[in-house]
């Protein structure tokens, strides 16, 4: 086996990550791709355009992930989403918390980064509270509560929890083929549904859906193939370079907030190094800022009143705790996780939607009371 230059490979993986997430931030800034906005449009004005953009991205990500798995380039069972332990209560509770929180905070994790890049100071406050809450839920006080409550409720499955593995376990069919067939079939249905929407097929809508879906697939390739080492020369174990989880990673924007704060605060500690998650955070902000400046849409924006501050602080805390509990956010679970066809990801996706709708109902109730 030839010698592998791990530092050089890590540099390549992180540079590739920055390029993809820079594009991701620019695309989101241009197209107004926003999962909270998609739900808001439906609840408030009955417009499904941004939801179709999100669904188009999911369909493309499913199809692309299926192709990569079938070709043997990646193994979706080697992600945090596809454990054989289905922590359904953590997924449901975390999803509800995240969905409610993102409405209070005016956007999910990815949208918060895009808004920071475009000059929104409110989102900078969300960033700090989300990151601190995520860290507390990973390793601190909230983490102790999480492990001893919702994480203790789980179902042990006969295989990893992704649909291809479960069907393969029951039928004896090849798992890679099932990933292609199931991902292709479900993804195709979602793509067709999105494209058939009246007035949906505009340049920005297509750009948002297609580009975001392909970037998710691109990140799976970068982390799961380009950055995969079957035998680390230092440990003689399997390695996914540049990851915090030690597994294949695509985009997610909750735990990487915590890792970014940790890296910034302990920068002089040589053990704190850049990872895919940290570079993703930096890349999205940079891409959004570049497009906002180029298009002259960069605007400084601050808080309107004390209640606005409180809502964004509470929203950030709920997203941090909920996102870690659910193992992801609207991007981490709603795109990256769902693209692996993991059962838990579908639970998180559904409960995020429910949590967001409940938050919008709460806001309307508050407005009625104030009136």
C-alpha cells in the first residue's frame, strides 16, 4: 500500500469543502433558499415555491447519493444518520425544538450564516447562542440531560436504519442496488412534483434546488471518497480525514457552530484544527458576503426591540439543543440525512415542519393578544 500524505489530503478535502460551501452561500443569498421561509410562505400566503425548491434539492440529493453508493464511491452506512440504533424520541423532540427555534430566530442554521454574510447583526447573536447551546448539548449540562432522557429511548434494528439496508436485510438483495433504486425512485417523484408546480420553473428556483442538491452530493463525494483512507498509517484504522465525527460527512449547521466557537476561542491550542464543519461555516458566510457585496444587497440590520432580542436568543438556544439532540438541522437532516434514506432523518424532517408551524401559530397568537 503506497504511503498516504494525510496532511496534504486533509488540505485538499478542506479546500474542496470551502469551494462547495462558498458556492452554497452565494446560491442561498441569490435564490433566497430558506427552509423556514418555505414553511412561512405556505402558512402565511399559501405559496409553495420555496418548498418546491427545497423538495427539488432533496430529490437531487437522493438521486446523486444513490448513484455514488451504487458506483461504490461512498458508503452511506458510514454516517451519523444510519446507526442501527433508532433514537426515535431524540429525533422527534430535537426536531420539534429546532423547528420552533428557527422561527423565533428568523432562520435555520444555514440561513443564519447567510444573513451574517449579508450584514445581519441579529443573526450574529443567534450564531453565538446556537453555538453555545450546541456545545452544552454535545458535552455540557444539556448533554447530561439528553443522554439520560430522550437518548435512552431507542429501538435496536437488525441493520443500519437506512431503507436500503433494511430492505436488503429482509430481501437479500444487494444494498448498493437498493440505494440506487430507492433513492432514484423516491428522488424522481420529488423532482417531478417540484417541477410541476405552477410558476415554479424560474431560473432562481431551479438554480436553488439543483445547486443545493448537487452540493450535498458533492460533499458526500469529498468526505466519503476523496477524503477516505481505508487504513490510516498512524492508527491502522479506517479514516475520514477532516471530520469531527470520524465518519463520512456532508453539510450540517448545528454542531459545526460549536466546533467553530471552540476553534476560535482556543486557536492557540495546536490540537484545535480546521475540520469540514468549521470550514463549511466559514465558506457559507464568505459566499453569502461575496454575493451580497457584488449584487449590492449587503445591508446592516439590527434589533427592533427587547422582545426581538429575546426571541432570537431563545431561538438560537432551541436550535442548538434541538439540532444536536436530533443529529442535524434542516440541512443536516432535511437534506444530508434524508439523502441517505435514514428512517431517523425522515422523523426529524417531519417534526421540524411541525415545530415550525407551531411557532408560526404561536407568533400569530401573540400578535392577536397584543392587538
